C-alpha cells in the first residue's frame, strides 16, 4: 500500500519540478494578473525591488504592496527549481516606473532620466 502511494507521488513531484523552472515568468504573471494594482505606479519613487519566486531581488513592485507580492510569488512558485542568486555588481538591480508599471531592471541596463 505504501509503495503504491509513494511512487506516483514522487513521479508527480519530479514532473512538476522539472517543468516548473521554465514557468518562473508564468508564476509572476499569475500574481500580476490577479493583482495588477500591486505593480502600478506614477513615478519611480512609488516602486521598490521585490523578490521573485526564487528569492532573487529582481521584480519591480509598488512599495505599498511589496510584502503581499512576495507572498503571492512564493506561494505560486512553490515547486520551481531555482538556481542560486549571485550577488555581484553585474546583478545589481534598480526599479523604474515604465508606462505606469513598476519594472525591475539591471542597473547597468536601466535608462537614465535627464531632469
């Protein structure tokens, strides 16, 4: 009886994990689709960096909804197989309000604003 239960369960978990890594963007889109107001902004000051389902600090989110966004992405991405984050200067992130949506960008690739 125990073998009958364990083998299908292990198989299902392995299949879910192997396909889930490619679904990282899908997880974030689910949260953004359910709660678009969490990611809306008027200026860059409305935004902050939030963690993606792997715990990487790469997502742009409205600073008032950061905690809820992180909970949503963690729950939605519970079975994602994540590579480790490397905290290097090349991975330094910044956030910009682009077309009314907070967007996480690599600092080296972020547009600079002239004032």
